[in-house]
């Protein structure tokens, strides 16, 4: 655990004092001595060992329950503790860019100490309605399937929903690579990892865009790999990584997302910048809250989750919104236990999302990546006023073809494609070409697949699909559309 110590006020007479009476996992009970009770979320520490960090979670008439954020091995019964007069604060700002920190703001990348002159509480209220401002602007990702099927609104919330091993983390890191470099690059020469055939478009934004990554309960290996990928791609300098991974106790994992949100809020509110917020994994955040609730002995709700599930998720989600100062666009991985998308924890998170991108195991087994379920994925931005007439017309026409394709695929599976009528065969193959076209080589998987990653602009994607829908490419085999960039890159012409 961190060597971080919590600074206490010089006047200890106004602070709470107590004695630990019991310890249960990551929860301890403290009997308060005197009439002064600590505030909710206030940090307590021990005069005997400043490395002890406890956070007030709830209180009864004479005692309080605290989450143990430091090592439980440091605690014992009858240990004296006292309040600090402050909740948990972490260093924020440009001094933390390019660094990996834990819940306490302690660096974990062996790159030296961090200047901690500027600190913020990990807790804050959602911005008032009078400064909330939606951005009616599409945030281009360079990933064809997302830009065409579920375009991302700047300041919106995007969720990647799927079970284990379907590529949620890869998709999230690919987005970090594409969007961060596109926003920060002044010209394509600064981006040496981009395919020469499909360079990243020059950024139109004049103000810097920052990225914050929250690793909540995921594998340590994934955190290390992400750090190395961001470092190699050149996007680490504009990114902060806040990690509380699966080896940490539930109390720490439960608060890491809040700490990362504080980092994003500083850039939005103080520097008036746009922020990309990535969290992997929101289900682990929910799960950590359930573990803490179980230790507290609270009565569970639906499917064994904590009764405060919806409140805990909304407390985080309501902070990740656009204001007049800047926007926070969040991309959230949501693990689906046992591939059961109706799980109460998953549904609680999905209710806050603007874009729901479902990753299907059955699609992945067909060798289609990203394995997006075209029928279950949805976006709140699928309107003509937001997309424009050309994009909306192409998307609507593809969705109609997709419904017909789904019916025809059952016939093809039984009697073969040759039994379809000539008209249905054309429509079936046309839809199959678009499905294949929406596959894409990723920068993050170049070493594994041997395919060089590509970035395809949204306009190029829409124009290419419009050409396929027009029937001008009906004579090209569907296999030719697999894992290409644009049609021009693949030299596919009418």
C-alpha cells in the first residue's frame, strides 16, 4: 500500500477521535470518543501509524463504519484513530499527465515523484443544470463500424457491452489511440504509427484534449500493456492512468473511478478543455460496491446486488457530462457475467449510456472484428438532424437490408445461397459486403494479426458504404471487403 500519509489539521481539538472495536475484511468499526463525529467520507488515520488510511462510510448513534483503504494488516483492536478534517484528495493537473497513479495519487510507473501542490477531492457533486451544455457534434473515432452504426456524440457516454474475451479492452485502447492522436496531432507527420494509405486527418480543434483512464478491478497485465501501447504510440503525454486493479481490496477498487473522475473534472472545469474518459471496467465498479455492502451486512436487492446500486452508478455517471467549460466524453467497458446481458448490474450501467455497443461472442467466432452485434447495438444519435442526410439515408437503407439478410441467412444455412431468387441473392451479398467492410485492422493488434492498423474517416466510410448500396460493386466478391481500410486503399472500384 502507498506510503501516502494524510495531513491532519494542526488543531486536533476539533477533530473526531475513536478506537477500533472490530475488523471485518475491508470494513472496520470505530467507537467514537466524545461528541465530535467525523463527516461522511472523511479520512481517519492513526497517531501511531500515519500509514493507516480509513474512510468514513456510515455511522450509527455511538460508532462509525469505515472502509480500510490501507493494508488491513496495519490494524488491530483498540487502536486509536483520529479524524483528518478532510476527505481523500489526489494531485491533479498537467503534472500528472503521462503518469500512472493509484487511488492516493502515488506514482506506480517508477518515473519519480509527482508535484502535489494542486490537489482535488475525489468527490464532487454533479454540475448544476444551468452550466450543463450538450454538444451536437460527432466525435470521429476512425473505427468504421462505430462511426457508421453508432456515431459518438462529443460529451456523450459510450458503453462496450460484452462477456470475457470478446475484445472490449482492445477496442477501448484502439479508441484511445485514434481519438487522442487525432485531437493532438497538428499534421500527419507527427503520427508515425498510422498507415500511409489512411493518415489521421489534421485536428481542427485549437485547444488541447486530455485523456483519463480508470482501471477498475481489471488485470495487472492489461494495465502494463496499456501503458506500453500508449507510450509507443505517442499518446501517453496527454493521458493520466489511475489504476486500482484486481489485486486491490474492494474498498480501493470502489473509489478508483471517483478519483479518475476528479482528474477529468479538473481539466474540464479549470483548464476548460475537452476530456476523453475511459473506464475499464464499470461492472467491476458495481461488483466492488456489492462486496463492500456485503461486508457491512446490508440487505441485498435484485440478484444479490446492493440496494444502493443505482445511486452509486449515478453518482459517478452524473459527473461525466459536458458543460459550458468543456466536455467529458466517456467510453466504458461493461463486463457481462455469463454473457447474460439482462444482469441487474449491467442494466444499471446501460441505463446511463447514449451509445450501447454490444460485442457478440458468436460474431467473434465468425472471425469478424470488431465483433459488434448489429441487432442489439444502438445509439441516441441516429437521427437525420444529427447525422446529415447522406449518412442517415445510408444507415437506414443498411438497417432495412440487415433485417432481410437475417431472414435469408436462415434459408442459406439450410438449402444454400443458390436457392435464393436472383433479387434476394443480390441483396444478400450486398449486405454481406457491408458487414465484411465494417471489419478493420487495429493498431493495437498489429503484432498479433500481422495486419497494419488503419484509420478511416467517417465521411470516407459513409461514401464507401453508399457506393456498395448503390450496386456498383455487385461484381466484386464479398471476401475482398474483409479487413481493409477504405475502398480506395484496397483498390476496389466500380
